[in-house]
C-alpha cells in the first residue's frame, strides 16, 4: 500500500498550523489538485474536539474524483486524523501532528497511506501522488507565511536592508 510521511520544522506556532490545516474550506485556494472542498458540518464531541465530514474533489488533467472523509480535529492534542468514508479509495489513512519546538516554531508531521479501488486509477494517480504530497507540504507552509506572516528562525541574521536601517527605521 503506498504511503507518504514527512516531518517539517516551520517558523509558526503549533496552534497556528493546526488552525490552518483545520480550515479545510480554504483548501481550494492553495492546496495542489484540490478543486473543491465541501465541509458538511462540524460536531463538537468533547472539549476542544470536533468531527467534520468533508468532501474533497481532486482533479488532474481529465481525471476528477471526489472522496468523503471524517476529520477529527483534536485541538488539545494538536492532532488531526482523517478517516475514509466514501470515494475512489479502498483505504485512506491520514494524520497531522503539530509539536511545539519553540514559542514560535513547531514540527509538522504529515502521514498518509492509501489504496485506490481501481487498479487503473491507482496507476494513473499513484505515480504522481508522491510529487503532489511534496508540493502539498510546501503549500501549507507558504499559506502559513501569507496568513500569519513570514518569520525568520530565532537567531537567524537579519536581511542586509534591515541591518542597515534597523528594525524600527522608516
């Protein structure tokens, strides 16, 4: 069964990244291949925990597929899990974890394993999924920079223009 796992340190707080991934309605604006996302409601199941049912349409060239999943947004544990409900997969398991590293950085871990029902669709889409998942992680980091502002890692040198002018110069 194909799977993909990545861990990436980003210069954003873990709660910010959690909120960014939890904002599924915005995915068509920045997630590669995401043509449409419909969240069919969110239900609070515990303090800080919601479950949403979402239908995502993924399109590539002439192929367009919609799949439905149950997304558990566990804010206290900074964990998002995705359980497959319906669509072109026979198996889909997806998890996001967000681990604070400093006050303004975190490690974001993304894991997905999947198997298509159709062998033909698996051959067509599967070869490209690895490339897409790599772009996927970069898309979320770029989106975080847009939404929360780009931040330099602690201790990183200031750009030359800021060094010369100072941070409060006009």
